[in-house]
C-alpha cells in the first residue's frame, strides 16, 4: 500500500504565493508518475501538473503554466508545488496523486490514471 499526504494549504491574498508539499510512504516503485490536481466544488478534478521519475521536467496545465512549479525534494522524499501570483480563481482543494510506471505526456493530464491519492488540502485565495 501507498499512503499519500499533502500539506501547506491555507489562506493567501491575491498575488501571493503558497507552497504545497506531498509525501508518499509505504510501498516503493522503481518508476513512477506523480501529479498535483485541483478540484472546485461541483467540478471535475483537473491536473495542475505532473512529473515522472525518469526526468526532472514537469508538465503543466495551460491555466496555471508560468505560475506553478513542481519539484522533488529528494532529501525529504517529497514533491513540492510552488504556486505564485495566485488568483481568487485558484481557490480549490489541491490533491497529490501518483502511480507506478511512466505515463506518456497526454495521459499525465487524465486523473483516472492515478492510483494513489492524498486527502487534499484547501487553498483559498482571498483578500
């Protein structure tokens, strides 16, 4: 089994920044794909960005490209979602999810391809 846990959500003013962290524990995989997703009430989950074990390059959804960065903290065995210039429209629950194996880029943006999910962390952008 794999346990996934996010942290770092909270309230931030428009134009501000927030840093989310994701830690996975339990079973390990030689190869994996990990993603950050967001979900507003009544809407489907959207992949914000994803990264594969084989590369440090991350891929981002157009709506947040240029404002978010996914990175891996190898020492802490965690993944970071750095969000800048946040807008009220970014208010959502943010999830970390992963799966074993390397997804092709197109599949990385389909939430159905991820097997292990955290509980989510609320991000609220408001003045």
